[in-house]
């Protein structure tokens, strides 16, 4: 199973949706980085991703984007192979 990292905040419905989608695909562990706890973490996320919103999701080293991007991968049939490390 791939390593999942998600930049998130304490309450974020899109983050919750992303987590549920990943769990439905068998993901049991998500490395969550709470950007609301530290301005430095949010700045680092913005520099790394070029985006200001959460969630920002990485599967292994690949930046997937936010929940809408994750869902689009799923609908295209590309999420499961990515999670399995086959993409």
C-alpha cells in the first residue's frame, strides 16, 4: 500500500471526504499534517503544492491535489493502481 500524506485542518469536510474515500479503498493509515496548528506548516504546504486550500494529498511522492482531484482519479479508475504502487 502506498504512503499517504494529507495536509488538513481540524474541521474540513473535504478532508473528511478524502479520508473516507481513501479508507473505502483499503487505506488504513494517513499521515495527517495539521496546517491550522502552525502558520509555518501552512506556508510549507503552499510552497510545496502551489495551493492554499486543504486537503492537499500526496500518494507516495505524487501530489494528487485536493478531494475533487482524488475523486476524479477514482472515477477514472486510476486511484486503486496508484494506491497499490502500480501507476
